[in-house]
C-alpha cells in the first residue's frame, strides 16, 4: 500500500491540498477505533476532517494512504515458534463513508476457496517477513480486483468480540490457546461448523427516553451476548467511531442468511424510545467531548 506520513494535521492538510492524488484515506496513527479515519474524495472534505481532529485535540502524526477498493476482512492468527496458524478469516461490514466504522462482523467469512487461499498466503508471507515468532495477530485485508492487500496488522487478538465469534463458529478458544501454547501445547484449530455474527447498534439522534425489550433479546437461545452502551437520559452521539457505537448483539447460526435473520430479529425486539435534543437543552451540544487519549472499548466485554 502506498502511504505518506505527516507529522501533524497541518502538514497532512498541506500534502492533501498540494501533492496527494485524491481519493485517499487519512488515518491518525495514535487514535484507535476508526476515530478520524476518513475518506478524502475532494478538497472540500478536508475541512470537516480537520475540525474532527481539532475536536479530539489530536496533534499528529497522520498517515495518508492509498484508497483500496473492495470488501474488507480480518485474519485471526496465532504464531507459535515462528509457525503461523491461521485460525480463520472474518468478514467486516462497514458503515457509511467518509468514516470506516465497522457495523458488524461474520466469522468465518463466506469466501470462495481461491480468495481464501490468496488471503491466507498473503498474511502468512507478511508474518514471515516481519520475523514474528509468538503471539496472536489481527491483520486487516482488502480484497481488491488485483488481489488481497494488507491494510494493517497488529500483535493482538481482534476486538469487537471477534474471539467470541471464532469460538461460536468452531469451538476454538483463542485466549486459552495462547496460554496453552506458552505451556508447550499444540495449536489445533478445528474447522468452523457454523457462523458467529455481531451487529452494532446505531439508534440515531436525540436523547434516550426508554429502552424496552432488552431482556426479551437476551432470552433468545441464539443470542450469546448483548450490550447496550446507552441508558435512559443519555444523549445519542453520532456513530463516527467504534467507541461511539450504541451497543451490540452477538448470535450463532447455521448459515450467513440465518445469522442475518437472527440479528434483524434481535434488533426488532429492541425498542429504544428517543426524544429530540431540544427537549434536553442542558445536554445539547456535547458532540466534541472526547480527547485523543480516550481508548476504544476494544474487546467490548459485557
């Protein structure tokens, strides 16, 4: 991937206006959860992105990256003594541009064998090249028309409850496997027999009057996790990063179609009653209250 590093937002803006061939993706390197990661398609997009960085109090640096087109996946792997065990590939579902916020994940990704092999081989070759010897990795890949391209790779388990999706699909506990490997155990991930899926909530704008149906959702046999990150009286912030999503539900299913049906059913059982911001004037205008030191709820534990 072609990328340019800028030391500050001001330097990044100068590059965007004078040197960069649009569209590009801008990515603050010290932020997480997709905060202020934007697609810049035209010069007019720069002002809104700069204001978001100022709102976060972010000083830099910033990566300006090639905009890769295609579906996005993450590869969950565990390396032991330099041998890379690909546990599985997860399909990402992304929200509206210009942000790159995940609205859900499905594991394993419904991919044809050729694409699955190409993604797996690319990630293993990348990990070989880095000399990585032990631990989990979470590698994000975009499947472009020219083949898979790596966006980023981190030496950690995937966030967004992806380890739970893996366990629901195959019975393989990635966290336990790390400690087993440290004690000399073998890594033997079984093939996935079903699908695990997560969907993140976006309840829109306004403030929360009431939340109904949560216990009904939690009682469904296919629901394996439910989390609401808002409560009555809260102002609903726009979903512009992982940390501003309003909650999630996790299901298990025999097919991707059934997973989608169960996610939709769970959401339909949940009724979030909202009011207008103007009805709560003391709470209005609080859309710029996070600093760059805030951290993503990465594992999103219940």
